[in-house]
C-alpha cells in the first residue's frame, strides 16, 4: 500500500467527515476501519441536531454545536448537488417537555430558556416557553400530562443510516481510500513524531495520523492518553412506526427522546449506561425506552416495535470532545464527542483540517482550545517500540 499524506484511524462519523474534508483540501487520505464505515456508535445514533437542547451551559459546546448545525445545511446541499445523496437533514424544531408528575420539571425548563436567552446568541431568538395546551397544539400526540414545553424551532435531525454511507461514498469519489477489516495495532512514533501505524500486514507510513476511533481511541497503543480517558457510555435505542405520522418535531421528555423520521418511523432513545463494552439490547433497556415513549406520547402504545440496537457513546472526563493536536507531533485526535458526535462532526472536521493545514480557524480560538486533547495528555504512556526508540 502506498503511503498517504494522512492516515485516519476509524471510519465512523468523525473519520469519514475529517477524511473527506482533508481529501477536498488536496491531501491523499487513507481511512483504516476495523469493520465497515459507521459500524459502531455513528449508525446507532438517532441523529439529533440539538445544540441548544444538549448544551448545559453557554460555552464552547453550545457555540460549536450551533456552528456545526449551520454547516449541516451546507453539507446536505453539497451532498445533494454534487453527489445526488440525501442525509435526511430536516430542521423540524425540538420540544423539551415537562410532565406534571416530575418534580421541578417546569423550573428546569424556565432555567433552560433563561440561560439560552441570556446568551445573546442569534440562534436563541426564537426560543419559547409553551403551556401544555400550546405544546399539544403543535404536537397533538403529546400526553395530557405535558404541562410545559421549551420550543427550540431551529433544531432538527439527520438520519445517520443515510449520512454514513453518503459521507463514505462522497469521500471515496473525492479520492479517500477506505481499508475495511483493518486493525491498527499501534501508532508508530519516532523522536516524538507520528510516522504512521502498524497493521497486521506491517507498517503503513504517513505524514500525519488522525485517530478517530470513538470509544476505543484512548486504548489505541501510541495514543498519549490514559486508557480510560475516553470511555464507553452505552445507549439503547428502539424504532417504532406510526401511521399516520404522530409527531413532526423531536421531543425530549421523561428522561429520553422521540425522533420522528419523515416516513413515520419514530426512534425512542436512549439509555445511559456505564457498563464498559457490554454489547446488546436488554429487557431493562427496552422497558426504559417503552416508558419514555408512552409517557411522552401515549398513542405510541399501539405501534409496533420494529427494531432495537445499542451503541457506545465516547464519554470524556469533562464532557467535551478531544479535537486537535497531541504532544506527539503530527498525531491528531477527533474523538470523545459523547452524545453529540453526529451534531459536531462538521465543525470537528472544519477545526481539524484548519489546524492540520495551518490555516485560520472558522471558529473562536478559545472554543477550539477548549477541545485541545493535550488537556488530558499522558506523555509518559507512549510505547517504546523499535519505531519509537530514538
Ligand atoms: N444524542 C443523544 C444520545 O446520545 O442519546
């Protein structure tokens, strides 16, 4: 295999997006994926674009999420115009609902609305607090128990089951080489600089290595992080179908969310489980999802269960992703996006490509710095392989 300019380790949403953007910038890029592109968390995700819903404070996550949601509009148009590919991008709006039986639910919604409005960000202009009746006028299937809703009209969704194939296809057409069934044994480091990776078949050299291996990132030998820095947080999801369509907007409530697809499917998510890499859907998980669905929209009770699955969100100690350089020169990370990998992929690629090429950032310097992987770097853990010896 000839040496590319950049090796990307991992063919999930981060690997695919970063690789495609690097290829568009003129670099030769090879994505090494141990399974097939999108095999793990990226395809398990519901695809919610909810920066205002998800950000717990006004800060980098909110600003970067809003920037990324904007980039999705361009990305969807680009994929449609240049490659005739659809990603299910829809700005449907989102409701966060409070239920009568939940202590403090309304107070939380009021605080959330006040926080967003106080941010001064243009995107928060249309944020509104609705009564239960107003919420049910927007979404008649909401439970009578819904007593208040926070309306976020600018939020929406993509469909990861369309997005991942679209990104890998567009990347391939723009020259990205995807190598599937390819296990990276180690990042090769010599004199403090990444040289490439070691595969079962031998070394593959490159000028730069980007590790985008989701929950597995910090266990790739040669990545200068303590092994538990990025840790799996399991989420189970269920798919049902309603005809006629029961919901238009994404709805958060009862500790989970409902994501209605255009053709009537409704995804119900998600559990939050710290169970290591224990795979699979459990009865307890399904019971939790059924409770969420039927409390928020009781009419879902008569809908069929069509599918269920689980994925591992890559969690980090401070809740922010790791995007950018490491103490090892030319070794970069794009990982640790926890609940917001789909949302943050375009802005992650924008930041990483700019950093790798030494170009101006499209976002605030301090927002990009908040993601700098060196805040967790464990420089002593770089392995002493023949390649890493001086
Ligand atoms: N993005 C929602 C979740 O991770 O469950």
